[in-house]
C-alpha cells in the first residue's frame, strides 16, 4: 500500500474543499493517507483576526466567489468566515484524538465548525463541543495538553513540514516528494500519482 501525507490547515478553505479528493484516493486507489495539520498563520490571536483586514476586501471578494463556485460544484456546504482563527488548540486535539476516534470524523467536525458554522476553533467552549460530538473526554484532553503529551506527534508533523519546506496548503506528499500544492481535481491527482 502506498502512503501519502496530506498537509492542511483547518482555517484554509482550499484544504476543506480538497477533502473529497483525498478521501477518494483512500477509497478508490487504496492509498493510506496521514492527515497532518499545520498552522499557516501561527501568530493569529485566540480571538481571531478580521479576514477583510488581513487580506483586504478585493482578495476576500475574489476568493469568496471562487470558493463558492468550487463548493457548489462539489456539493459541499461552505460559508466563508469573517475571521481567521488560531488553530493550535484543534491541532493538539487532532494529535490527541488520532488514536481515540476516527480521524476522518475528527477532521470533518473541526472543518465544519469553521466553514459551515463559522465558529472560533481556538475557543475552549467550541473545542469542548467538538470533543463531546466525537465522544472524546475533554477533561482527558486538557490533561493531555498539561502534560505536553502532544509534543511527540506535533514534533514529527513539524519535522515533515520543515524538511519539505512546506509553506503552502493544501500539500500532498508521497514520501519526500511533493505531489501537488493547491486545489487539484481527483483526475489530476491520479495522473500525478502514476
């Protein structure tokens, strides 16, 4: 079985829109995919930052139209949030939950919070709701963070990102080779992987 790594950021709408293609690679092509979250905007405050202020109205409007079209074509619910949020807490939840619940369900739940419900995923109450919906113990997760238990997984993920000098998401890797960066169709991905 061939292994792939899908590098994504929970606040990246393009990553959210690539999920169906990556899942299809798993199901139809038999790839084993490791889902690796990273923070593109690690300096984003917990309360978030206005998307309009961060990117400017022109970019937001242009990107919003393109994203709406992509989401409609894929029949994926999508609402562009007004803010960018810090993803550190949900990245730690991903490290915590990866051996406790279905990884796909966890990733879907976090992405829905951003692009369907437009919620602040750096807020403890939202992460509590995510944990509850997944059947995870929020108290155990808090202890996991206090004990810095996530550092091994997070360090390994960071090592992959740094080694490949990845600063664009979504990125798909096979071993140490970058297969694609940005949004690609399923057919394009299959051709690149042959």
